[in-house]
C-alpha cells in the first residue's frame, strides 16, 4: 500500500464511521478491531479500501470503502470517492476496457461481456453518472440511462450469486425479466481467493420498486382491489424458477431433496433462530419500551420454533431443489409499469456465501414475497398509527393471488412438492425462517424496523398453534 495513504488511513476513525453507514451489517455487534487490509489505487481518482472488521462475538467481516483524499478548509481529509464523478468514471472504465490494476496484495481485474464491449466502442464521450440514494444494502451508480453499477460492501472470497445468475440468464437468454449482465470488477488476491467488488448491468427504466409502488397504492388506498399485479408477479416468479430449474452443470443442475440436505436445512434454520435469539437478548435494552414485552415473549419461544422446523421438514417431501433468487421481496422487483423486472440475486446479505449459493426449494423465494406483502401492510399500519382491517385484508388477497398464479404457472414442475399438504408444510417452515432472518437483519441494519418481523414471527406462531 502507498505509504502516504497508509499513514493517512491510520488516522481515520473507521469504527465510528461504520455505525452511520446504512450498508454496515454489524450494528448489533461490539467491534473489537478494524484493520485496513489493502488500499487499491484506482488511477489518481481515489482508492478501494478493504477493511477487516473484528467483533467480540461474531466472525470477522471484510468491507469495501471507496475513498478519496481531498482538501477541505485547508486540511487533508478522506471523503467518499463515490461522490466524485472522476472516480465513478474510472470504475466504469475498468470494466468496459477490461483493465488490470496491480496492488501490493493482488490484482484488480475488469471483466466485460461481449455485448457491453460493443457498446463501449460506440460510446464516444463519458456518460454523466450519479450515486443512487435508495434503500439498499450496497451502493449503486447510474451512468446516463444505460448502465447500472453496484458496488458490493461486504466482501467474501468466492463466486458472487448476483453475477453468476444474471450471467446465466443473459447468456442463455432463458428469462427476459432481469437486467442484462454487462461485467464485473474482481480483486484476485496474490495468495489465492477472488472477491467480486462490483457488478455492471443494463439500466432498467422503472417507476420504482414494487415495494415503493405497493406502499404508494396502499397509502392512497388506490387500486387496492386489483389483484392483477400480484398475479403477474406470481407468474413471473414461477417463470424465473422454471428457467433456473432448466440449468445444467454443477452450479445449476437440480438436486434431490434428500436426507443430508434436509439435515443441513434444519441446521441452517436452527442457527438463524439461535442467532436471532442471542441478538435479541443483546439489544433488548435498546428496543422501544412498548416492544420489549413482545421481544421477551419471543425469547420464550426458542424451543418451540426449533421443534416446529423439525416437524415441518417432512421426510416425505419429494421435490427437487434448484438455484433460487435467495432474498426475494418487493424491493427486488422493478415496477416497469405493466410488468416486472427482477433484480439483486445476491441472496440474503447476512448469510455466508456458501449458503447463498446452495440449491434450495424455490418455495423459499415464494415465502420471501409473502412476507414482503405482510411487511408492506404493517409499514403502512405503523405510519397510520393503528390496525387497519382494509390493509390487512388487502395483504391476504394479494398473497392468495400471487400464490395461485405461481402454482398455476409452475404446475407439474419437479421442484414443487407432490401433495398440497407437503407444499403447505414446506412453505410454512420457509415463512417462519424468513421472519426469523428478518429480525436479525433489522437488528443489525435498521433497528427501528425490527418490530415488524418480530411481530411477524409471533403472529406465525400464534396462527399455527390456533390452526
Ligand atoms: N438494473 C437496474 N436498473 C435500474 N435500477 C436498478 C437496477 N438494479 C437495481 N436498481 C435500483 O437500485 C436499487 C438497489 O439495487 P439492489 O440490487 O437491490 O441493491 P442491494 O443489493 O444493495 O440491495 C434497487 O432497489 C433499484 O431501485
Ligand atoms: O435488498 P437487500 O438484498 O439489501 O435485502 C436486505 O434488505 C431488505 C431491506 O432493504 C430486507 O427486506 C425486508 O424489508 C423490506 C422492506 O424494506 C421488505 O419488503 C422485505 O420483505 C423484508 O425482508 C431483506 O430481508 C434483507 O435481506
């Protein structure tokens, strides 16, 4: 690393800075140390800093920070390099021109798809760019109205499912309701191990995500009777799964839902639950007082949740498992006014990479979307300050329409369990696990939102013990 940078970076108070970043996923943990692993120079525009964050009670993580030294009021300070047009242009250039930039511990490599290489040649002048200010776990840049670049914040060694799946759909032309894959930036460590730092795709003009358009409709009580959009979304979701199920090669071929998988699923579900319970205990005092009683109630249900998984993962379930979206919700769908485009195949950001790349029942995605209808309803109810029967009824209608269209479109697919009872059991297990995951995600990322999934878990438990 450049010694001047190393000295300047050593003066930055990263631990404090991270707590204020939306994309930092360690807010519920106590930090035990932060170390700069590398600062990869991006021409003279700035650098990409790899930061190792250590926790007292969780596995260390690596984060990516684009940084630039600037003079502010006569002093040299580090700023967010993404705010700088020159830096953003340099990132795009690395991909379109397939640049390779050496650093002390490895090499930064730009990878460009054939289709984007042609576009790059046509591009006479630099495209104006801007950073998107949207609700997300990473950071994104829009170049003119053509390219969309996502800079990943939490980095892991290994293949990135977002890149993998979008490249798969684009190369096979098997599902058109996704952005076109354009390229990536990787950091190939000298000691082995590659991390994906950024993804480039086509920009998809849109009216917002289905999350924002759904909330808008709900808040204005406008078009609430219509189940057409939920049906279309169910159909597109099934088409996405059918395209993924048709894949071959070790990464895509469908696999059996056998005992060893069932055991790893049960283990993963148990781990998520135990993680959630420990986080809840840790953060209890920070939760608003009126929510603490519900959180305490949830803490008493640990054994019940674990038992429920065991009985729900039925040994009779005879379906296949495939690559899935992995973190499917209304915010992962662009509303293109009349249709939908599905984005963000990275999987649940809080899970380790090997779990995100596993093959699963696509009912996990279905459960994710059903939970999202619930989130939308309770977000509106929270804003309005009280229960609203109309909104809750809407959620039920949308969920039914979505599920019905999904099952009709995927009818006969090997990834659907054979009987309706098996399907319901598996879906219920996925719904419970998703809500449990969401409590962890919110405590770590957006503590103010934790009440929504927390109440969601309690409702799922109450409903199934009543039924
Ligand atoms: N290809 C695209 N074209 C236009 N906008 C996009 C595209 N992909 C994502 N977006 C916008 O960027 C936001 C964040 O993208 P997403 O992939 O969900 O990032 P994250 O992994 O950080 O959650 C989306 O909610 C959407 O508003
Ligand atoms: O989109 P990401 O990959 O960043 O997913 C993470 O963040 C999501 C929030 O941005 C989070 O989704 C949860 O909140 C949504 C509303 O903002 C809601 O629609 C989803 O149903 C709910 O799960 C997601 O869980 C997390 O992985």
